[in-house]
C-alpha cells in the first residue's frame, strides 16, 4: 500500500540567522505538513538533539518529519522517514535497514535515474531536479526547466515526482501544469522576508 506523500515538501537548511528548530516551528505554524530536516554541518550527537526538538514540534502540529540522508539516525529519533540524495545509493539495502514502516524518498537528476529509483520497487517518491539554479545544494547537473518535467509524460512514470531546486512562488502553477505530483522548497521560504506567509501562499497555489 502506497504511503501518504505530501504535495508540499519543506526543507530546513543551515542558516546563520535562524536555527533548524526555528525554521521548523515557523513552517509548522504556517501549515507545512511535511518537513525535511537537511543539516550538513553537525555531528550525529548535535543532530539528534536538534531532531528531538523538531520532532516534538512536528508532532504538535501533525507534520511528517523526514531526515535528509542520515538514515542511520532513524532508530534514535522520532522521524517518519528519510530522503536519500546519493544518486548511486543502494535503495534496497537502505529499505532493509529502515524497514517498511518508514518512508523512503530518493533524488534523481534525469529520466534514466528517475526510472532507476522507480524500478527499485522500494522508494516511495522521487525528488526530481534541479528545476532552476539554487545555492541551497551545490549541483552541477543540467537544469530541467519546465520542459524537463513535461518530458516525463513520455516515460512510464508512476512514482510520485516532487520537483525541486530553485522553485519560486511564480513557478508553482506552471510546474503543476506539467503533471508532476508536488514541489519541494527551501530557499524560497527560508530567505523570504515572511517565511510563514510564503508557505501559506505556496499552499494556496498547490491546493
């Protein structure tokens, strides 16, 4: 049975002015129901302490908490799954570790990789990008643009596809028109003057 996958994925990021906990609080208060904790600068011990706080916030607001990459922490914290950014990851091996109880997401940057994710048979959704330039995650892969998502109509894609990478408010409706399942955003919210308001506006456009 396919797990529930939100159409809106919010990603925390390492920011000088706002902690991951503060980012999660703002997002959940604004209505975000899917929070991905993406931290690349801390030790496991530091992340565990922070994830405990974020998990409590997500629990209070009924939001799903996903860890970016660090699936080895899933048995130490209250998170509902993991998103793997490693394009060469062994998804079957990761699924065996995290069990069927947890959600497993993966990244892909081209149709061939997206089909590999789907054909693994163990991944619940795929983050597909980059749509446009983004500084959130260093990436030298070709930008997909709208045409890259429209092209998926020619492929036997059944897995939920989440557009990611440099997505702004003005892009949402055009992206949805390509037939993708949903979007993932980070900088569009985190660098906004009104992060909570931006999330609410994104939800209005999505739903």
